């Protein structure tokens, strides 16, 4: 099972990225757990300079933008 972390303080873009991540899981047809991380210490530990950040299995794949569900699904397939 993949672990997806959406990193951010809870802003509108962070919520949107969480929605996109959940759509991507469905698109990719993979098993994944989507976690919302709001703790600034953990966000900084992932080297996120701009939120929202997206981490798949411990690897930062996106920061400061909202990728499309299709793009995230591709990343999930590659990570799976």
C-alpha cells in the first residue's frame, strides 16, 4: 500500500490537493492511504518550501502547486 501525504496548513489549495490525490488513487487503481499533514515541523522535514506539498512513499514529488489528478496517478503507478 502506498502512503500519500498532503502537506500544508489547511488552506484552500491544500484541501484541493487532497481531493486531487484521492481522485488520483481511484484513477491509478492502487491501494493508498492519504494523510493530511498540518504539523509545520513535519512539513519542513520534507523540505517543502511552498505549500501545498505532496509526498508519495516518503519522496517529495510536488511543492507549491496543484498537479492534475492524471499526473498524480502516473506518479502513483510509478511508485507502486
